[in-house]
C-alpha cells in the first residue's frame, strides 16, 4: 500500500512530502533510484510549488562524483510531475491550471471537479 511506503520513506529520509498522493509513486521511484546510488543521502524537503514537484536533498550527503547523476534524476522526476495529476497520478491529459492563488497539475476529471467547487 502506498501509504505504508510513504511511511517508510518518512522513516528513512526524515521528511514527509507536502503534496498530494498522485505524486507519491514519482517520489518513491526517485528515492529508490537515488538510494541505489547514495544509500545514506538525506532529503531536505519535498513539496508542490507552482504546480510542480520540488525535491530538495542535502547536496553534502551525495558524493561529488554522483551529484550530477542525482541532479538529472531529480530533474526527470520533477518534469514527470508536470504531466501527472497531483490527485490521482493519471499521466494523460494533465494540464497545469491556475486560480487566483494557486497552480495545480490535474487530469481532466480533477480539473473539472475543482472548477465546479
């Protein structure tokens, strides 16, 4: 179950993502990839900002030789989030929508629900 995996992420990395569950698989996949390169790396913060995923890690916890590789993994995960619904994780027909004080990346269904609310 994804909630159990996120609890394990919290135990390993000491932070819980500040975003909706649709992006949890992206975060877990990224964590596994970085962890295979640098098992003891530390996460500073994971959050949604301006409709995109932001994944901040402690650069000092990653060997200089691996930092560029890790940065590319982070960039790819953040890019994938822009095409993945924050709510449900669907990766087709997503758009970043805006309102007076927010930007969200949502599928058609969740975008329509949000505009009706």
